[in-house]
C-alpha cells in the first residue's frame, strides 16, 4: 500500500488510520468512473451557494471554474486520479483545495458525501443506462430485419424441446424481440423513478443553511427533488431496479444463446455462426464452437450475482446511510458493463449468422408437428375436439407402427380409416405451410400476422433509437 494522502479533514481524531485501514475502506478504484458526475454536481452545488449568498459569488465562480478545469484535465489525462485518495469525492475536493486554498474548502458547505454519492450515482445512471437501453432497441431492430426476410421460412416450434407445431423463423425471432421490448421498458421505467435530485439531504437530516434544492435540480436536469432526507441517503432502490432489469435482460439473452448453441449443433444445424463469432478447439481441428453464445449464457450468472450482492447488502439496514452501501458500485458497474458487452457481442453474432432454412424446413416433417392441424380439421367438420385429438393420436400411432415419418405418406385408406370425416382435402391442411397459414389469429405465425408484429417492433425500435 502506498503512502496515505494527507486527509482533507481530521475530525476529532488525533491519530491517523493505518495503511491497512485506508486500503480497506477506500473505494476510489471503483468510484472514479463517476468523476465527471461528481464534478457536475459540485459545480451546480457551488453555483447555488454563490447565488444564495451562502458563499461569496466570486468564490463560487472560482470554484466552478476550477472544477471545470479539473474535469478537462482528467479527460485529457493531464491530471491523474490519485489512487491514495479515499473516494472520488475526497479526491476532487482535495485537488480543488490544493489549488484554491480556503475557497476550495467552501465547496462542501451544506453537503455530505452521503447525499453527494446519491447524486453522483443518479447522474451516472442517467448517462449510462440510456446507452444500454439503446443497445436493446438496436438488437430488436436487427432481429426484426432478419425476421422480415423469413416470414415464409418454416421451422418447427418446440415445447419441451420436442417438435410441437410448425411456425416460421420470423415468428420465432419476433418472439425473442418482445422480451427485449419489455427489458427496454423496465430500464426506462427505472430511469423515470430515479430522476429526482438528492442534494440538500445532507448527511441524513437536511441542512439549516438556505440551500436552494430546486435550482440545483433544474441546473442538473432533474424534474424534481427526493422527498425525504433520511430516505434520500439510505435509498439504493435505483441500483436494485437497474440491476434487476439487467438480470431479466440477461435471462433473455442466455435463453436465446442456449438456442444458438443447440441450433449450431450438427444434429440441429439451423444456424451457421460466422467464423468471426466462433472459436476453434486447441486439440480437435474440426471444431467450430459457439463460445460467444456460451459466454453470454454464463455471464447471466454473474449479473444475477451482482443483483444478489446488492440485495443482500441492503437487507436489514436501518435508516439512514450505512457504510455497507459503499459496496453497491462494484455490483452496479459490473452488471452494466457485463450486460452492455453481452448485448454488443450478441447483436454482432446473430447479425452475422447464416440461417440454414433448408434444415429448418426439413425438420418440419418427421415429428408429426401437423397432428394438431389434423385435429383442427376434424373440429371444423363438426367433431368434438377431444374425439378429434384421439383420432389424430391414432393416426400418429399408425404412422409409428408403419414406420412412416409423415402422416401424408400413409396410404390414404389407412389415414381415412380412423374417421369417416377424413377426406382427400385433409392433405391440404397437413402441409406445414398450410398449418402456419391457418393459424392467423393476432400474434400467430401466419406470415401476414407476423409482418404486423414486425411493423410494431420497427415502430418501437425507431422511436427508441431516436431518443
Ligand atoms: N464513498 C461512500 C459511498 O460510496 C460515500 C462516503 C460516505 N462515507 C461516510 N463515511 N459517510 O457510499
């Protein structure tokens, strides 16, 4: 551990902490990513102090000017974060004080690091989360574009990973878009709720100085104020909400990735990942592995870990601020970073894949995925559904006994022997494309219905990407 930096404040202590204690409590290696947010908040705070005459206006201006200089120097690299500082707040305040002396020592008037960190986190999230939401919308746009080209591409739909009923690739891809639309909604919704300005809560009990919370809020682009000072410094719901939303998003990505893994097997062969988004094996020369899909699937677990860490950290904490809460940033940032990189890689992986439509269409026959269509045919002819279900099951049994993979290949007499209602026109409804076309309720796989879904998804993606 390097030498401790001279502290900004001694408080009541005569003795400084040991190097080990400093190393233990420091958070600068994590919270320095909020440097620009911390500075923005301090500029707004100092400006308000000057306007209110709590500190002389020229001093407030000097503070704001120096803070802006510090921000540009940090950006250009002319000023480096001093890892010996305790946290980003004390680092920035320390630099300011080194440069402005007593004037710098006024910036923290009427403020605590407890309301300061709540502000920094909210400013950071307002800056970072829209980018994640945009990546979600971009993925929806990519999937919708791919789907548009496959409105008529037949593939088996699965339940229990068993062929169930024929659908189309477009229908299947659109099915993965809607969870993403909901993910986008959850992220946007969390952003609305966290959009309240915390400064003025002080350490926990507000301030007796005539601060102007409303002007700081409007200066920083917040539509309103947090309503209770105790709640303000003890609330981390916004972290829990964002990381919950990201966990659900990762659940969706992991499930889609599981399909990519299954689909890229020789056995399925529905998808051929580009070489760019595949890996080889160190020993087996023939291998082309879907490692990126597996990594995304695996990283979902890390984001859940971040969420559980946050929940466990907050559980049972009494009001108001408790130092436990300093640990929130590691989980919060890790979840945002993981989800962001997974979204980017997933979109490129899926966007560059080749779709083996021949294999999908071939898989539509052979599993009797048209048995429900046979039952529906009989229902249309007046048979009660339960009876139709058992007639169709009988036909499937006949196929199994006769070693026939598709009921259309049974001798017609044998097919018809199961019910007097079965006529030659049954062959028209048993083709997979007929089954897909017939299922034309809103939300169904009929190509026109799916095209409507894609239109709605495009409207969503366009407006979300324009935000
Ligand atoms: N770095 C702390 C955090 O992230 C803020 C400082 C508050 N520290 C304190 N002892 N009250 O939560």
